C-alpha cells in the first residue's frame, strides 16, 4: 500500500511539474518567441532542474509544440465544441454559442499567454506550425465543417463550403491579432459589447452562408459528395 501511495504521489508531482513547465514556457514563448526562448530560462522561472524539459517533453521543440496545442485549447476547446455540436438545437444557434465563446476569450479583460503564442506562430510560422495545424486546428475545423454543412445543406467537399468556413472564422482571428488599443480607441464597439458583436457576426456570417448555399445549390455537386 505504501509503495502504491508513493508511486501515485510521484506521478502527481510529475504531472504538476509538467504543467508548471507548460504554463511558464507559454509565458516565455509569448514574450520572446520560440527562437529566443531558452530551456534554461523556462526551467529557472518554473523552479525546476534544467533537465526537466527533456525529461517531460523530450526537447525544447516538443515543449513548444505542446505549448501551441495548449494555447489553442485555451482559445477554443475541442471538447466544448463537440458538446455544443451535439446539442438538440438549431445549427445556427450552435454556431452562435461557439462564436460567443471565442469572442469572450478574445476580448476579455484578462490576458492569457495562449493568444499571444498563437498570434506569434500564425504571423511568423516556425518549423512547428504543422503541429499546431494537425494537433489543434484540424480537429476543431472538422467540427466546424460539420456545423456549416448543417447550416448550408451542402456536402463537405463543396469548394464554396470550405471557403465559407475559412471566411467565417477569419473575423475571430482578426479579433486576436488586432491590438487592444485598436479595440478600445479606434473601434470601441469591438470590445465594449461582446453580445452585440456576436449578434452582428452572426448576421454578417448568416448572410454570407445563405449566399454560398444559394450559389452552390444551383451548381453541379462534386463527385462523391
């Protein structure tokens, strides 16, 4: 029993150390970017041994990839999206719930390192960008693609549907990239009324989705769709 208790405690300590490294690394990568952030600084700020990065993640690059996935998870959680998509409600209402969550995180007063890390990687991609795409963005894009399919009523392979999804999510990216000064001074309506912003996003997106549906419903459908 004592051995099992000790093993469980050791595992919990290891998990805590790993999470501490992930959080501190996120802050350091957000401040300095991948190229200028060192394992030495990350471990020093996390209060761990210099070997902890390699022990828990394998390398600084693998740590950065884990940070990218964690950062995107903070902005948009796959489990939440899947739960929303499974609800018994109209597809457009599901879309609004998802967009609302993104807007609240993007315009919230409490800054999180996740947004800055994702922005850095999107604006200046590193060799680790594929990890962000495949491990974080792609699974969520599939949920959104299914939701847009429900709304438009077209097969997933329809080019216009895929473009519509990209255009639908672009304003969310713009909210993340836009400096806070832009939201507070130049376009204060972007930050002082989140619910109103979501309403307008839905009105804008809804009109675009309707137009895409009308255009491609009148066109020959792709083979296999």
